[in-house]
C-alpha cells in the first residue's frame, strides 16, 4: 500500500496526475476548471452530450465560469469532456459531482450516485483516489459508493485505491467566495484516504479543512444547509407573525441585525429554492427516520417554508381585493423566476409554485426574468415578456418574486397599478406607497 500511496502522492505533487470530474454541472464544471488551472490534465464526464460538446468547443454554460477560461484550457489541452466513462481508465483522481435531488415522494434520490459509482467501478485501478462531492446523508460514501467500487473491481479501499468525501459549498453568482477560496472540508474512509485526497485538493484550492472521517464531512455539509433552512423558516414565521401584529418585519430584522454579536441576519421570502437548502436537510431527516428518530426542527422549518408560496399567493389575492379585483381573470406579472437574484437557476424556485397556484385560481400569468428567457419546467411553458414597462403598466398586479439587482425598481413602482413585494426590493418606497403590499 505504501508504494501505491507514495506513487500517487508523487504524481499529485508533480501535477502529472490526470483528473476526472464526473458530472460537469454547476459544481463539477467550476471544479474541473480550477483543477485544470492548477496544472492538471482534466477530463469531465457527463451523459449530457450538449454540455460535453460545449466544453470541447471551449464554451461555458455556467454563469460563474467564463467561456474565455474554458477556451484557453481546451486550447492548451488541459481540459476535455466526454460522455464515455472509458475516458477515466488512465485517470488517477476522480471527483463525483452528480445531482442528489428528492423523489416525488420527498425521499432522497440516490440513483445518480449509484449509477456514477457503478459506471466508474470498471475503470477503477490501483493507485486511484475518488472523492464524492454530492451533498448527501452521513454514511453514503461508506455504505453505498465503497461497496459499489469494491464489488465490481475486486479491489480494497486503502490497499488498492482511496476514497473520501468533500462537500461542495459553491454559492452560484457569488464573486467574493469562489470554488478556489472557499475552505473545503474533506474526510476519508481511512486517514490515508483523507491524507491523499487532501494532498490532491490542496494543489488547486486555497484551504482544505481535513476532518477525521467522511461521515463528519457529510454531516458538516448538512449542518450548514440545515442551519440556513431552519433560520429562513424562523424569519418566514416571523414575517407571518409580524403581519398579524401589524409590525414591519423588514425593519425588525434590520434593527436586530445591528447587534454586533450573537445574531445573524436572514430574510423572509416567497419560499426556498435551489438545489441545496430545500433538499439537503430532508436527506438528513430521511436518514434519521430510518433510525427511528424524528428530526423535529427540520420538519417544522420545512412545513413553514413549503407553505410560503401559498402565503405569497394570499398576499397577491389580498392586494387585488383592495382594488376590488378577483384573482380569477386578473393579469399578474411575476417579476423574477430564478430561485435567487442575478442567477439563471430555476431549480426548486418558489416562482414555479406561485405561477402554478396563480394559474389554478384563473389568473392570467406572465413573467419577466432577464436571466431566464424561457420557462419550460414543471409542466409550464412560458416565455419571458420582452418589453417590461408596458407589461408592468398592463398588469393588474406585479408580483416581485426574485429581486434581481438590474431591475429599475423606482420606475417599476411608478409605472405599476399594484405591486406585491415579497423581497422588500422596493425598500422604504414600498413601505410608504399605497399601491404596494409587502410580505
Ligand atoms: N448548485 C449548487 O449551488 C450546489 C452547491 C453545493 C453543493 N451542490 C451539490 O452538488 C451536487 C451536484 O449539483 P449541481 O448543482 O452541480 O447539479 P447539476 O445538475 O448542475 O450537475 C450535475 C451533472 O451531473 C450529470 N450527471 C447525471 N448523472 C450522471 C452520471 N451518472 N454520470 C456522470 N454525470 C452525470 C448531469 O448531466 C449534470 O450535468 C448535488 O449533490 C448538489 O446538492 C450543489
């Protein structure tokens, strides 16, 4: 084992190790680019032939990754992509970055991790290190990926190959904290596994935070996302309570946030979105249910957060009521459908639920989003309106669901008949305007 381990460490040290990234989406592509920029030869594996073709033509399809960077790396022969797992046969180090969504029943869908592990197994060879990056419940790397790799290859972890878990923390659209400078927690199946995986990641990332096991690393990711989800649930309930008390929730939160210690600011909204916060905590509660434990904080916050699109619908209905208009037949312009500002990601966006709910009530729904020109998702087929201000004037109600920063909010407010602001995008102007209803 020592020879295998040392040979791999030498290759990583000299950056002659070849890297594979399995799943080149929001997480995998930035990671592949960072490894290639650190001097490694990188191949991305993805069943999506369009993504593979884009990379090989030097084009990025992720906002946070510049096409110029991809082009330069492809031209230098440092980055390629393939739909064929066979491209991994000469690779020394593999990161797995495949999706971990929920099934329709709300249970974890681990089929992508299972299929990626099974597809990788025939190409596993002595002296290879594998790191799972997908967010998942504690135990997945040891209970699922490890047997899948060992059973097909006949090899043994830590004797022949090495396995670790390192959760991704990327926050799409963010420029101050990126794949390179966000500290990366990493834990191995054994301490040797952790040591080798850390030696690899340290070549490309500023800070690796080693932990004793992959379970600690898996749980750390779920703690981070559960912390956010529960705190968002808390401020969402605060918004509902403040509404009953006729107190301005936004002012309350800003006031509390002046405390220099012991408080962290979270803001309410029309519901949770994205691939992480609404989903990852449910991986944890699902796992705990299998151990006869009910994760009560998660269940409660999830219940509050899941109900927020319906709460936002109620606000739109109440606002129209002030103008003596029923929702049925009213034209509602949904402003912003991405799950958060200034990105093009629709996954789990509360806007989708809100549009469905509005349509069920008979509203004539149109939307505008500069980042999402078409919405073919979740049985919806809509095209973003192009000429914004005439649409704002025409709408019986403008519902601000995602507060993209490029919107000219004063002009939107001046032009609209009625606005429901679920994000406090209008700030003080929204508070004092008689035509604005706020969350
Ligand atoms: N997007 C984020 O902001 C974010 C942040 C932190 C963690 N994560 C986690 O990272 C993981 C990946 O998320 P993402 O946002 O990159 O998803 P994504 O959907 O953008 O990318 C996943 C990619 O994996 C590919 N894929 C699917 N099955 C595959 C297979 N069997 N083999 C190879 N490739 C396969 C898909 O085609 C897709 O291109 C998830 O577990 C997610 O929870 C995401």
